[in-house]
């Protein structure tokens, strides 16, 4: 057993499922460039499937954060922002990696509808041992991203932030390639899949109507519109389309 495997084993054995869900949400907050405040964390926690059994009231979330601080997973700054400690960072990367590998497993190997991948991955992620994780990695060929374009920690290089823009800030008339989409909101995900807004697909904003709060876009399969609030969770990049859902 390698040193890295022993480290992952220890973190996986000692950290509760609820704490792992918090760590995963904090990790995603940072990915989205959002302030790691208790309020923003609450919004992410509320997107978790009900089966996770995580309290969603602000008092319960603050209480859990205090317990996690005592366990050395997070620190709560004077400005109330929540930061991952070194131990918390390693544990967050572990649970995010297991979740995203589980998403790839159920879609690529088991043939599950991509719209169900996120929910099923939440059911699997906590039960994946380091040995099973390594088997999944080998079977999948160590994929760089999950089916929604999000990087798998340890497999994907750091993304170039200067080459990406959220859909809400995209330039009208310019062609982009979809980089990643949100998987937590089932209705939004179904809408995006139906419109062909998938990683690797081409997308062009054809009309910006900020006074109405919507933008119009087209893909290779259709033309549609969406609100700016939702569009902030769809990320695009400059480049050439290479097909949706690839591992690269």
C-alpha cells in the first residue's frame, strides 16, 4: 500500500459522510469562484439529494462547521468565511474525486442516463474504498473529467482561467465550446441536456436581453433561452469543439 493510499484510507475512515458532503460543497464553492461564506455554503448544501440526510437550516450548518473546525477540517475566519485546512483540503479532494469517478462509472460502464449520474454518485461515493477507487481509475483509464466536464482531482491539470467565461458573461455572436455544466439542479440539467449544452458542444449567444433577464443562444441541435442566474453556472472556453462527454 502506497503512502498516498494510506493517507486516503485514514481520511476516509475517520470523516463522517455529512462532513464529506460539507467538504465537497466547499470545494465546489471555490471552483465556482464564490465566497466561502456560511450563506453560500447553505445554498450548496440545499442542492444535495434528500437521501444524504444533511440539515439545511443555517443554525444546523453553523453547528456542523463548528464541529468540523474542532476536527481540524476547516477554519472559520474573522470575516465568517470558511477555509479548508490542509487535512480538510486532502479530504475534500478525496470525496470530490470519488464522486466524479462514480459519475463516470455509472454512465460509461453501466450505461445509466446521464441525468441520473449525480444522484447515483452521491449514493456510491462514501462507500468507495481506496482499493476500489484504484480499480475504478484503471477501468476508466484515469479520466480527466466527470460527464459534466468538471475536473477530477489528481487526474486533470489545472485549467487556464483566462480561457474560460461563464455563459452569462459570454460575448454576443462569438462561438464557444461548452467546458462544464452544473449537475446539482435536476431540472436545469435536463434543460441543458435537451438543448445540447454538453461538454465539448459548440455554443453561440445570439441575443443578450439583460433588461429582461434572459439570453438567447444556439447549439448544433437547437436555439433556446435561459435566465442569467442559471447561465452563471455554465462555463465556456475558447477553442474547437471535440464532442461531448470526452475524458480529455
